[in-house]
C-alpha cells in the first residue's frame, strides 16, 4: 500500500538546481535507503517531504486521512538537547503532542534510559541523546519514520541494537525512510535503495538489482602495480585504488581471475567478495550515470 | 488542549522555575531602578511633585519590566530553542506554531504580571504609594496587552539566529527604547527633536495610557492607534522575514 507520493519535485536555490523532477511512491512496511554523495540533496529532499522548506514545484502527498504529522516520526541528524528539562519530561511532553502515543514505559525502554529518567537532557552522553531522539521519534507510534543519519554517535553495540529495532518496526508494518553514511548497515537492512545523483534519482531498486547493473563481485588485492595496468582488462567494470589496495568490480569473477593470472606474482592478499554498496556507489560516482 | 497545557507547564519550568538567577534579575532590575530614582537620586524636589513622580515612575518601571520579559526573555528563549533544536522538533510535531508561541506568551505574560505586582508592593512599602485594586488591575491589564507587542519584537530579534547578533540587537532595542520613551528619565529633559522621536515609540504611548489610568484623566484614541500600527508593522516584518527564512531553508539550520 502506498503511504507517500512524491510527484515532480523540483528545488532550486537561486540558479542552483538541487532537485530535478523527483518522483517516488513509498510503500508501507518497507525500509527505503536514500543514499548519495555529500551535497547530493538528500537532506533537502527530506526537508521538503517534511514541509520544512518549500519546493520550487511539485507535490508531496501523505495518503492518510489523519494530519500527516500524527503519523510521522522524525529523527533528525542533530539531537534535541533542551536545557533544564529531564528525560522524563521530554518524553511526556512529546507524548502529549500525539493522539495515539506509545506508553511512557515503552518509550523509556526504547531510549534505554530507565536509570536516567530524572536526569537533565544536557547531562546525557552523545549516544544516550541519540537513543532518546529515536524514542522521541517513535512517541506518536508513527506509520512512517524518517531517520537522518540515525546511528551517528552510537557505539557498535548500540548500532546493532538500533538496526534490530528498525527491522522489528518494519515487520510490525512501519515504513522507514533512512539516510546514512554507514552504507554497510543499510546494505543489510534496506529493501529499496534510492541513489540521488546530479539532482535526480539515478537508481531506484534493490541491492540485488544494483549489483546486477553495476557489478556482482568485488575482487580485492594489494599490489605495487599501477591502476593503468588493470584498467584495460576486459572484465573490469571499475577500479578503486586506496594506497596499494585495489578494489575491482566485475560481473565475471572467473574471467577476471584468469585475466589477472599474468600479474599474480605482483599481487598479494587476493580476495573475492560480493560487491558492497560502498564500492557500487563509488562506481556510480565515477561513471557519472545520468 | 492537553498538549498546550503540557507545553505551558514545561515552559514554566525551564524559563522561570529552573532559571532562578535569570528570573531574579529580570524582576530585580526594575525594582532597583525604582528605588534608585525615587529614593536615592532625588533631592530638593517638592513633596507634591515627588508624590506624583513616585507613582509615574512605578508605571515606567512596570513597562520597563514588560520590556525585559517581553523582548529580552523572548528573544533569548527562542534563540535557545533554535540552538537546542527544540524549535525544529516542534515544527516536526503536531504542535502548531500558534500553540508553541501561545504557550510561551502565557509564561512571559505571567512573568510580567509577577514583576508588576512585586514592583507595586515595593512602591507601596518604600514610597507609600497608594493605588486602588481596581486601578492596579486596569494598569496591569493594559501592560500585559502591551507585552504582546513587545513579545512580537522579541520574536523578530530571535530571527537573527546568532547569539552575538541577538544579544546586540536586544541591547540596541531595549535600552535606547527605554530612554527615548522616558521610562528611565523624564522625556522633557531631552532635546525637542529627540522628544518627538520618543513620543512615537510604542512604550511611550503605553506609558501615556497608563498615566491616564493612574491619574484618572481622559483617555484619547491616539495612543491605542499608535500601538495597533506598531503591532501591525512588527507583525508584517515578522511574517516577511519568516517567509524568506523558510524559502532559504534557514529554519532547519
């Protein structure tokens, strides 16, 4: 079921075009990852959806009979740190904004701040503030959740627990719209990827579709050779070189390994992996798909 | 309604109850000025004149207290809300702007009410000023209405969005406005051209209305129209600046 429709959204600041004819349908019970380079317009798109800034043209439609703010939860990139207010008070205040809020105890459990409910928000650590922000985003028991860089500031355990909670929310029927620079986290959880590039949605599909389009496999090795030595191999889709570490995206690993045979003496630590979102995106940038 | 009441309760806690130093100085400053200019810095003044001065200066300091609460507290609180991302949080929540600003106005108006009562109590004790309950009620009511205009000025200043600029603007507005309006010193000791400017200021016109109430003289429509025109102008500027900031995406920063 479609919960949100984005129709022909354009946004310009003066003569600078930020978004160009963005069209999307967001289905319920799914996790949608919005990815792209810094400055690609991800936050602008989210801000337009959330009515924080006006679009130059186009329409945003939440397909609900209720006030869209009653069914929306938002976790912004920057934490809310209200002075002279306790954890208990901000949770209670946020609950009061909504018609059908989650219970106080449930939100306190999500925040993981059961032992800090009488602490001032200013006294919380970065990770605790992030978890509290997540609980506040869920206060209204939203149908659609917007998460902008949600795991920044969380340690690895907290990040793991966070994504487990997101998966649980998806299974309970929630729609999650997320942006993150931790691409490996998105790779494991998102059902649908939107790549924002050159002001448009350059790719809209699953990770599987992205791999079949951009390369299934990733061959990694260390070598003192130059990038140019491998660039003309037939099965190379793209090469990423960091120091002496090569990452080659290919659709045919066996053929590529055969092609690499003459160089094997100059190659160490050869590994074959499934291509990652990180490398696929890099490939996308280099190829400048339009 | 529940969310409005809760928001107001939280605002009371964070702006007043848990901000004691600020609350104390917000109330104390006008009281100190009142005592200074009616008890300490007055000499060789005829008793009959002093009696009127003590009453008039009470009105001036009541308005000055409204300026501190209405302009400085509003601008600083809204700035704090912006810096702590609370403003953005509210914009994304089902709480309307009207409820957000309305709940804050209730807190600030109450703060000014407490200031006015404290000032009157000090005037009664220190200078034996006598004002009937009815007159006092009228005075406070008019001042609280005037506070709404001052809150609008505070909101406008908060749109500067940077702590240094907001501090500079509050100082540039509040103190010159207090002096020009004759709240600190009698307006007639200033040069005529400055008096002419001062008499256009909303706080001067508010003091004219107050003094007419206090001395039970006839009210004229002029001061009320002046306040309405100022409110309209400030509201128009507020609306325009807000629209421009939203257009430029500044509200999310």
